[in-house]
C-alpha cells in the first residue's frame, strides 16, 4: 500500500500556497470553466499555469475539476482549453459528465481521469465499469459507510479518494435539482443556492399545511463532516487520498484543517499504537468555519438526527487568536527552497553565475566585468547582493564567489544577473513535470451507434410521412396508478416502480391488467423502474426483484427495465437480464457525446431528456430514442437521509441491513417551506432513503405540439402522489385535450434552461 495522499482545496492562489505550506500532498482547483464551484475565486488560464508550476516546484500534484454537466456548445471547446494545462503537466482531471469523459479519453489518453463524487458511484460494478474506460480513481458518494468503502477498495483495487472534512450535501451529489428548479441555479453546473440550508416544517401528512407560526427547523441541513477520529480505519482500509472540502473557503481554513490532518496522518504512520486525537485539535477544527457543528457523517451510520443541524446552520467563527496563529505559521512565511549560488568575476569577461537546486543547475552570463577605476568590488558586497533572493521562490543556502582583484560591476548588473539565473532555474525545474511535445487534437472516431434508429415493438408507430409518431408513456409509483393508466388506449407504455411489485405478495391483478392490455394492443409495453441509487447492500433486493420478474408469466409480460443510474443497467447485465433497458433523466444526457456513450456501451431502448436543458439545447440531441417528461412532480433530491427518522418517528431498525421481507410500504410525508409551499417526500423503507419532489408539477401542455413536432420517441407523464381519478384527468387532458391544466404548475427549464 502506498502512502495515503492528503488532498486540499484551493479557490485561489492564496489558498494554494496555504495548502502547500500546511502539508498537502495534492491540491484540487477549478478554472473559470467547467468547474462545480462557479462562485469560488477560481483560476484564470494564466493563474492556472502558474499554479501548476508552483505545485510541481514543491513536488505537489494538481487535479483540475471539470466536474459539471456540459452543454454541447461548451464541449466543443473543452480539449483546446485543457491542452496547455496538459502540456504543463496537469496531474489529473475530476469529471462528472460522460461526454467530458469521452472527450478527454480521446484527446489525452495518458491524462489520469478521476470520477467525481457527482457521478454518484456507490458500488463496485460501476467503479469497475469506469475502470475499464480508463478511469484511475473513484471519488465515491459521501453517503458510503466505512464498511462499504473497505468493500469497494477490496472489490475494485482502484484508487479511492474519500472526503474526510467539510460541508455535506443532503442529497446524493449529482442527483439534486432543488436549487435548479427553485431558482434556476443548478448544483450540477456549480451554482447551487443551497435551499437545503433553509427552514422547513416536516409534515407526516403532506396535505396538512400549517398556517401562522411554524416550528422553524432545518431538517435538510447536515452538520459538517469531520472524519479525524476515523483516520486509522481509513488508513488501514487502503484509501488512497483523503479529500478536504472547501474550495469556497479562505486560506486560514485551508491551512488550519490541512495542518491538523497532516499531523495525525504522520503520527499514525510513525506510531500507530500511540495514536490519539487531542481535544485541542478537535476544538481547532470545530472553530474553523464550521456550519452547524461536526459529525462523522455516514461513516458509522446510515442516517440519523445526530447528523442534522436542526437549528439555524450559521458558521461558527474562528477566534482571532487561532486565525492569527495560523497566519503566522503558514501564511506569512514565503514558500521557498534552498539554492546554492556560484559566481565568477574576471576582468574583460562576462560575469558568470550558476544556481543549483535539487540537482538542477543553470548558468547565466551578464555584463562584462571591468577593471576598477575608483572603488573596486569587495567580495562581501558581491556575496551580500547575490544572497538577496527576495521575490523569488528561493532562499540562498550558500554563495560562493570567485573573483579577481580590483574588478568592478554595477550593483544593478549583479542584481539583474541574479534575477535572471533564478528565473531560469525556476523555468528549468518546472520543465521536470511538463509533457514532451505539443498536443494535437484528435477527432473522435465516427461509429455506428447500436440501437440509434431501432423501432422496438410498442415504442412508437410510423406516420404516413415516414417520421416517428410520438407515443405517450406513463410512469407510476403505485400498482393502482399503473393499472389505471393501462385502461387508456393512448398509453403505449407503463413504467412501474419496482418497489410496488416487491411490497405486494399478491400481484395477480396487475398481471391480469397487463395481459389484457397486451391482448388488445400488441404494441403496448410494460417496464419496471429500478431504484436510482443502488449500493452494496441492495444486492439482495435486486436479486429478489429479478427472480420475481423472471418467474412464470412475469417473464413474458415485463418488457424491460428503466435504470436510474449506470449501476442499474450494469447490475441488470451482471444478473443476466437480456431484455431492454431504458434510462431515466437521473442519468444526465447533457450533450451528444453523452448520448453516444450510452448507445455505445448499453444500446438502451430509450433515454429520458435532461430536465435542465431548454428546448433549443434539447433539439441538439437525437430524437429517435428520446423520452421527455411533460408532466409530473420532479424529484428534487434523492437522499440517504430521512426526515421521518430525523423527527424521531422511524419504525424500522436503527441499523439498515438491506432487508427485503416484511418491509413497511412506502409512504408520503411532506416538507413545508417558509413560503408555505409543500414538497412531497417519499419515505422509501425498502432502501432507507427519501425522495423529495417539487411542490407543483412540471406541465408542458402548452408546448406539446412543438415537442411532438420533433418526432421524439415519447412524451411521458410521471405520477407520484396523484389519486387514480387525478391520474385519469391528467391523461385525458394531455391525450385528448379534455378538462383543465393543473391549477398550479411549472414549465421547468424548457424555455430558459440553466446557465
């Protein structure tokens, strides 16, 4: 096992220097494009190149965050933007978007690629798939327990980068649309407005709106993570990199937190039996810009009230004494390396100087040395001038001067020669990490994308003009909703949440309804929807589900699965599923390369359009396999947290173990915000997770004609907490124009999109 890396954040050059001074082995930072912290200072292109030189000078690594969903027009400029940093020796890139991953693989085959926590990697199957694509490091979801991290390392033998300190999101990273839908600021684009830090009132009956004075709590605001007490177990597990969150925080935070973790990592390496955390160091971490207190996060629990800051989660300010000490120790001392300087002054010849650092030697010549007319140069004066290395990254360890008697050279010439030599030494040392040669753009190979123009049975029909005729699909959370939707002859496909099948012993009525509908309409298809999040403990659930789906008449009646992530499609393949697979919008397709990625590796029957693209951006994606959600309450968050448990009303065992038998039914709770909007919360005890939905449905009824004119595969109506009567009313309105549109609704990002 190699030595575990300590990885610190940097939002600007001051933070980068703070991280280096405090002992970070590597630093992750963002440029002014493609990064998931749009409001951090970030580095312009020149500063980023300077940061690479500085880090490599001190033998530190730099990882560039390119971890946002990337639009088609942005992707076109990615390779050219990365190229100068790649040539300068960039050590790795952290990515989320599959289109970005493909672009970087094609253009920079030897550039290390790290899968961002925004990819929501929670289990080994997905990690191994990414490994096969050339991904060298996984930043797993922060929701994983210590046990799951150990298992992931053992099963993949991949580099793992684990968050050990800093702010925590309530939602699985990469699966949050809360800020996006409420304010147009997408967390997937680095612009999160943090609505999870606002007050909400938990409602056991979501239809109960509380008027007047409300209990002001913050059930979605997690305490900051502090994994310091878990450091020995994480080190023993072979975690390759410890990651500190905080690219939007200042240099005092970066230096202080980095120094504490550096101290305890080194102590454990030197004397593991004597390792213990001092209260003074925990107090230091607790006072360094912590919001809502500290907890061990998910490392030793699945969720719980103790992880949540129910009171207003303001930052705990650090004391002036602590900040002053951090500044004196790490920020006010210049970062330097020792240099040996040698000089030779001989009449009638150019002054010569050599500078040596870490085995790198450069020599420079200056102005011609003259015979002294009045006052000759004294050796001590020459040594004094050459030792003045201020303003450079060097400090003179020794100065050796060889000179004749009675020579003269202006002090300004000596200073200029010294500066020239040190600059040349800096440049020469920077070259050690540069990649040889110039980058040349590689055009992606054109491929025949499997499944791109297939027309599976039941997906759609062809009209007289030869174009696809857009079908209507329905997604249902309950068996009753699914059976009601099947009554409509206009519905060509029904998706049913797999939990609805798993929690019922008697499913005969469902299969009777599916069989009857298929007899009336040979083109009708029925799919099961897989959980968006699958973790190692989900294996029992998944195996039971596929066994149930493959038994008896179910085998003939179920036409496919809808995956909410790569894990769903990969697990289906692993467990021998041979029928069709579609992808939910939670598998974000933001650009054509991401679509090609899915088609190349999975050949899905269909993919669901991203809910964050506008109509112009959607028009740039292939229509043949596209489904578009045109009605439904958008899932804003998928969370390992549980508002019901936070309220102390959890009725399952405290330690979740992935049970599949005797699990209580899914139930809806609600969250009411300070404006009295009520957000339905699906309490899903099958997987011990919550899904928080928008308070009003998306409804694109006024744009239906122009959407269908694009001849996409299907428009889809997603039903969550609607009754069967409400479902039929919506169906009749969208398919026959009968009735009225929803009394309140949102058009989402269809018109404007996100920045």
